[in-house]
C-alpha cells in the first residue's frame, strides 16, 4: 500500500455500480478511500474525499457505506463524517503480533546481497557482543565467510556500533564499563575513551564502520534497525575485502545498508508510533 493507487476518474452516472466498477475498479477505489485517511485528520467528509480522488460524491458515498458495513470505517452520526473503524485496528494489531525481525529481514537482506554482491549480516545485541542471526554470502569472488551465530565484540564491530548508536556518551560508558577492549587486530579500538569519541561520528552520519578492527583485510558498514517504538532492535551490515571497499565504495554500501535497514524498520512499524499511541 506504500505506492500510489491508480484508478480511472469516475465519469459514470449515478445509476449503481457498473460491471467494471463491481470488480477491480471498485476494490481499487475502496482502497484509495482507506488510504485517504493517512493524514492528520481523524475524521473526513465524504465530499472532501470524493473531490480529492476524483469520484462522484454518490460513488464515494456507496464506498464509504460499504467500508463502514465491514467495520473499516465508522460514521459519526452527529456530523456525518467518517473515521477509521475497529476492523483497521484489529488488522493492525494482528500485523504487529506477527512481526518477526528475522522473517521480515530475510527477503531484504537477500536482495541487498544480490544487488551489491557483498556479504550481508543481520545482527542483534546480546551482552557485549553483536551476534549474527542471518547471513547471506555475496556473489563476488573472494568472499570473507561469516557464519550464523558468530559473536563479535561491540567495540570492534560495525553492527555493534550500529546497535549502540542511540546511546549518549554516559550511556556508552555505563554499557561498556566492564568491556575488556581486547585487541583482535592492530586496528582494534582498545580503550573506552577512544570508542566513545568515535561513536559521535557514528551518531552523526547514521551508520557505522569496522575498518579491519575485527579481522585484517575486512571492512564492514552497518546501519541500525528500529522497532515501532523507535528502539534499535538490530543492525544490517555489509562486508567485503579492503581492496574492493575503498572510500567511495564504503559510502555506497553504507547508503545501501541504510536503505535496507530503514525499509526493515518501516515494516516493523517504525514511524507509526503516533498511530498506535506509543
């Protein structure tokens, strides 16, 4: 429903639904009426919606009544206006109850790996590690193989940094107070002050970089995934060898990771908290 609905302008006389109107055109129009309630107005007039959609008022009235009969709309008997009905809430509640990060992410991370040719991971936070819960190997030659369930310390992981992106300096210091900051390579950040300082850049740009900090010859970019409450619930990362991931390519992959993470966040309900009163 994210795309704009297309339908023919209603020019038929008010003599009941035509055969075409009783099929896909009627469904198209009914969905367009529902989507007309995406704005800030809780209630809408039939005349306003009919004018906005290019429908005869009589046609719009039939659609409004049918949608109200099915519970998708509710009519205010005091003024004749309509608002979204309880059926919309019930369907939304069922959608939210069925949300699963791994299931929703699967087609998105596979598409990202196919489009970019590099390996893609979906990671979540567990203790002081970022743990991979979904791994898709890239299609280009010389892939640095990752594995499902692999743990990488937060301080040397692009995904780990993305998972911590909303924490301010004080929160970071509290979270990582007991972190050993063990060096995995010569590039690993080994002290809390440096890590906190670099996280300011991560917060500013909206994505994180692992520049050979966990494995020599490997660069990784990652972007945060948010749930409907706006909380970071995962991270999408793209990795590849340093000879292929120069500065320009890193920027491109970071943008691609962010697009995928943002789409996954949207599917998890992020941005619709006002609708659910969260």
